[in-house]
């Protein structure tokens, strides 16, 4: 099997990231799998190369290693999404050739007004299919005024998947309403497209990531189907929150690994606190454990069925 960690370098790595890398790393290593690190710097405005490098430094400082990715190489030409844009373009073109996409000229205000409308079921809808039925001449005319975004033409269908942590999931995607963006008007490729192409090309068979991404899974499964590829197994881990319900990742300052390091925290202490949350070690006031020792222990998946875990007062 093959697992991966795919962080976005928009700031210094924080405990929320380490939580995910820990769970995915242990799962892969315990199955004697291959572990991949991929830097998801596809959002060229928000991502910074320096944050990517700092993130890799912090992973190394914590003791993580990987078999494929930045600094170690592998069969892919690059493990930075910003250097893989031509691959996304090729797939987008081929979907276009199969008439599975269409240009959307709607402006942000229009799309946002749809997104804020009450939504049905669990999925937040972002669109209403407005540009799906434009005629060729209408498209040509609008092309002269504006670079469109590209959406996938969704055929209504229901997706089931069994999330290893969160259990059975069922989502319905509806044609038109759920036509999602593959490339934005500003030329940026969408997360859903890039993540699926990369996971396919890198041969990933198990995805461990935050619960906040659970709702993106049906779109990604949709793309796996279109591309004729087998989807990975998913494990959506609970988010770490404080007692006010805020995600730890939003309070960057107090919980970056850089900060903890400056406060003389050692890797084994950081790993110990997180390991306790996953039931890997008994509760204690001063938990410490190394990655090697953690590899000998099994994760309590009961604890990971939650949507979030409160970690107030620890860090
Ligand atoms: N790059 C995404 C993030 O940092 C994770 C993508 C994924 O694991 O599918 O939130
Ligand atoms: Zn549109």
C-alpha cells in the first residue's frame, strides 16, 4: 500500500498538521507501505516555497521520514504541485475533449449568492448549472470578454464509501447544481482536480486527512470514476479544537512547531501529547514517546470516530 501526507504551505506547520502526519505515517509504516510527502502549493497566491521548506525541516526535526517526495525524490518529476501544473492541464484538456467540462462565465458575486442559499443534505452547493447550456456562439462571444472557469458536467448519482474512521458515508451529487470547478478563471487549478491526479499518478491507496475534507470526497470520487481509476481508502481524522470550538490550526501563533521548539518542547513531548489523543499511550501529565516506539502500538480507531477532539490547556 501507499500512504501520503499532502500539506499546503501557507504558514508554519502546526499541531493540526502533525496530528495528520502522525496518523498517516503510522498507518503506512505499520502496513509496511510506501510513504509519500507532496507539497500542495497549488494556490500560488497563498503558498510560499519558504513555508514548504520550513515544513519539511519541521517534519525532519520531529523524526518523520518519507520514501518519495521533496528532498528524497522518486519516480515523479516533482512533488511540489506548483511544478506539476502541466499534468493538470493535460487531464483537463482530455476531459474537455470528452465533452465532460464546460466554461463558466459567472462572476464571483453570482456564484457566492448561490453558495449562501440554504443547502440541501450535507453538501454545500456552489452552483446552479447556469452556464451548462450556453450555445456555441454565446460561449464564443463571452470568451472574448473573459477567461472562464471550467466546471465538470456532473451526472446525477449517489456515492457510498466506507471511511475507516468516520464510518459509512453517502452523498448524492446532482447534475448542474453540483458541477464543480476544475480550473478557476484566474488559471488556478482546483484542489479537487490536483489532489486526484496526484494521488492517481503517485499510486496512493490510502488517504488520511482532516475531517474538514470529508465533504470534498464525493467530488473526488466522481473524478476517479471519470478518469477510470480506483479510488484510495479514506480515513478522515477528527479536527483538533480548543474548548471554544476553534480549530487549533487557526491559532497559528501559539501552536506552530517553531513556537513549541522555541519554548524548549522536544519532539518526543509533542508526539506524546498527540499520541495520547489517538489512544496510543495512557493519559499522563508528561507524556513522551518516540516515533519508533509509536510504531509498535496500535491506534484506537474508536477515538478517531469523533468529528473533533478538544485539546485545551495542553499546548
Ligand atoms: N492540502 C490539503 C490541506 O493541507 C490536504 C489535501 C488532502 O489531504 O487531500 O488541507
Ligand atoms: Zn456559470
